[in-house]
C-alpha cells in the first residue's frame, strides 16, 4: 500500500519538478541538517540545565523562554524541508521502516516537549526557582535520548532505503 502511494507520488508534477532541479534535494537536506542542529542544541541545553548541568546562571524556565521559540522555528523548518524531501524521493522515505520509526519518535517528543513546557515551565514566574524532581530528570534524559535516536534514524534512512526499494 505504501509502495503504491510512494510510486504515485513520485510521478506527480511537484515530485518530478523537485527531481528535475538538481539543487532542490541537496539544498533541502542542508537546511534540514541545520534545523536539526538548532532543535537538538536548544533541547540539549534545556535538558542539561534541568539535570543540573551547565549555564548555572539561568533556571530551566528562563532558558526555555529563550530557546523554545527557536526550537519551534526549527521544527517548522524541519517540517517544510522534510516534506520537500519526501515529495522528491517518496520511495526512499515511505517504504523504509527507519523513516516511520523516526516519524513516531518526532511526533512523541514534540507532543511531550510541548506538554512538559506548558505544565512545568508555564506556571513558574520569572523570579521563581526551579527545583528538579525525578519526573523532570526522567523527561530531560529521555528527551535527549529521543533526539539522538531521531538523528540516528535520519542518517540511517539513506543507508537502508535501498534494502526496501
């Protein structure tokens, strides 16, 4: 079913236009990598601070107020460039289990991060202190591991897609 959909998508005008212009895919991939770097760095800085590591002059909520907007902009860039790559090379994406593992993890971590930020950082005023709890440490560690796994899956799509095409 996914193979047939990918095949139909690869023959659309938009996909063919992306495939015909040699600069589209490498440009999209380059922007995608920069956006991944922005999102991962912001998440890592916040997560390390929640774990009590780094930038001790700011609390996690203070860092989140500065870095979360950058994360959401990066996520928007990832969505756009990922869509371009998927439309340009649908068979490479849709038939690879690693792609679907990445998409599930991205969906989960985005939803978890949004909920965590709203619940944990949204209620604290600028002067209030942040005392990490076990749940905070669990979120910070699992978030970091999720992002590392997402990056690894993104790399492995290119290496495993030929096995399923």
